[in-house]
C-alpha cells in the first residue's frame, strides 16, 4: 500500500472510530430514560438515601418516569442502580433550585415529592444552636417552598398536579405532648402550614397538595430501632397518594392512611 493509500485508510479509520465513540463520550451516566414515554413523571428531592431512595425504587418499578435529586449525584451509588434520572440539587440553595428548574424547562411533572430533610436532636431550649436551627428551617421548610415555586410551571403541565410534602407527626401541634426536638418540630409545623396555604391558592386549578407523616422508619434519620422498614413506609405513603383527589387538597395524612390532626 503506497503512502497516499495508507493516509486515506487511516483517515477513514479515525473517522469511523470517532463516529462510534462519540455517543458513548456524550452519554450522561446519571440519566436512565423511562421505557414508557407516556408514563407519569415524579420528581423526588433527597432521593439518594432513606425514604427518597425507596420512593425512587418503587416508582421506577411501577413504570413511572423518575427524576431523583441529590446534592452530590456522583456519590448517589444506590440510586444509580435504578432506572432514574439523577439531577443535582441543594434545596436550601436558591441558585441550585433555579438551575434545576432551568434544566427542566417545559418538561411536565405529575407529582412532586418534597422529601429532602434533616433532623437534629435538640432536647432542650438550652441546647439550641442558632446556626443549626436556621439550617433546619432552611432545608425542611424553605427548601420545599423554593422547589415548589420553581417547579410550578412544570406541575401545571402535568396531568396529576400533585405536591406531597413529607412532614412528620412531630410537626403536629395537637399531638405535641412530650416537647423536645426543637427546630425539627417547628420546621415541620411550618411546612404543614405552607401545604395548607398552597392548597387554598391552587384549589381553583385542581391541584392536590398534601402533607404526609412517613412513620418511624429505619433510615439514617430514624435509626435502627424504628418500627418500620423503608419499604413498608413507602408502600403506605404511595397508597395514600394514589387515593388523593382534588377534594383532599390541604390535608395531613399518616402513611397508614389515617388523617393526622394539625
């Protein structure tokens, strides 16, 4: 083979290899498309562990298109094992929330689950650290407010128009007969009020806005002594979500299907 022929051969070989490898180089390892383009879409915050991870697993198994967020997507190893689109999000960072909304522009979301949260154990007023207290409110209360506001255009495009805020029995003023858990209780009580207020504002659009208590669950937050597995809790909450209609907007539920007093 003469020099000119060799040059031509190598040029064609490089071009062929580039064409083959380009899709692999461009692939997003954090994106797994749903097998059904017509399936409903759920976005779950804090989906890299605990309740969020189990929500993602169950919804993906049920055929939903799942978007799971994590502050550090590269470290969401367990989430990557499921058919989920993983996106970065720090719910307490307005710029991060705005970036998520921009990347999802004009994409319909049927169900938003504001799940991301933190739980500092503060047993007396003397133990309160104002920085930790503020961080708890920022994540547990302001986070869902920021995310919901940013994604309302997407939810308006969806068919189900459902917003679920993962609350806690500890956020119930009526059931607070033991004190303790400063910061966390207040953050969830405020989240409940946000849920009720939002439900009233969006009622005319037939949105469903609900707060749900997941029970005491065996997660990093709940601890190993908890009486529910993540699978049991999410099974219960998904059953509650499935039953909700516009007439239930502004309600507060337990994973068991019972209403929780405010």
